[in-house]
C-alpha cells in the first residue's frame, strides 16, 4: 500500500524510523533513515532503512570473494529494486529480495510512497561495498506509478 502521509506511515513502520542516515547521505537522492536492529557485538548487520517518497540509493555492489551479498525484506510502504540491465521490481510489504554478491543494483521508495525495508548484510569473505553513480532523475521517472 502506497503511503504519502508520514504520520500514517510511522504508525505502521513497526521497526521505527531511526535517525537521519547522515553517514551515507552522499549515496542517496532524498532523505533516508537508519535504525540498526543489531548491535556492534553481533556478527550479522541488520537495519531498518526508511526512504522518504522518491528517495533512492545510488547504484552499488556488495563485493565478496565468497558468499556475501544482501537480503532485503520490505516491511512498510512501496518501493523499487533493480539490478543493472534488468527491469525494476516493485516492492510491497512481504517482498523479499536476495541480492547475490557482486551484482550492481539499487533500491528505494516509489515517487508517491514512504518505504521501509530490513537490510541484512549476508556474511562472506573479503566483503566490501562499492558505491557507484546515482540513479538519474530520467531513469527514475521512467518507472511506472
């Protein structure tokens, strides 16, 4: 369900908005928010990431020599996931996206909806993230409503 009203979205965003994602803001168009769900003492990094309407992250790659990648679980609102060279996939609550290591992709909110997903960094060997170019306004505008 698309949700434009922030108060309505906050009421159903069960894992909470968290804080403004200032550490990674340069890799996003629009505002995102980060609520870590695991502590630094945990070997599995899990966070709730919230995107305001039209917010999306840049193209990026989760590199790994073995295993690695990312798992996204949509929890509220509506968003997009796209792998480079493929059609974008619409995300709604309950959508699960498994992103293998070394795959160029992006994810974010639809134009007219707040969006949250749980992001899980899949453990692997020699893992690193590579942030790439922004998803242009022209590319983003071509997505269906």
